[in-house]
C-alpha cells in the first residue's frame, strides 16, 4: 500500500471498479504501478475490496486497458520532451 499523503497520478473508473496509477522514481528512472479496487457499500459506509466477481471483470479489463494506454502516452510524451543529445546535428545533409 502507498504511504499516507501519497496520491495516484491518475485514476480510471468504470462503475465501482477503479485502477489507480502511481508514479515511482527509481534509480532506473520513472516507473508506473497500477493498483485496482472495487467499491461497495456496507450499510451507510463505503468500503474497498480487492477481489472481483464475474460482473466486475469487463469493467476491470476496460479500466486496466485505459490505464495501460495512459501510461504509454505519458512515456511517449516524456521521450519526446527529453533532450536526445542530437540538437546540434543537421539532418538530411552530407558533409
């Protein structure tokens, strides 16, 4: 579980299923992790469960698919915005 005060960088919800995306800085660079949960009501109290029934599987799959796409969009944006070290090179010309 995450430390208190930490918040996911993005959340995807389908019905009562949630995929939370967490950002972790490691020695190898930025990494993303995903946790999933299912909300349910116990009387007047909302609780989270970490197991899923048959009716939860399609929303879970959709949430995970969207989380996967979001992470890859972030990775592509980071690659496109990071310097590659080839700014001084000319393209398309021969010396």
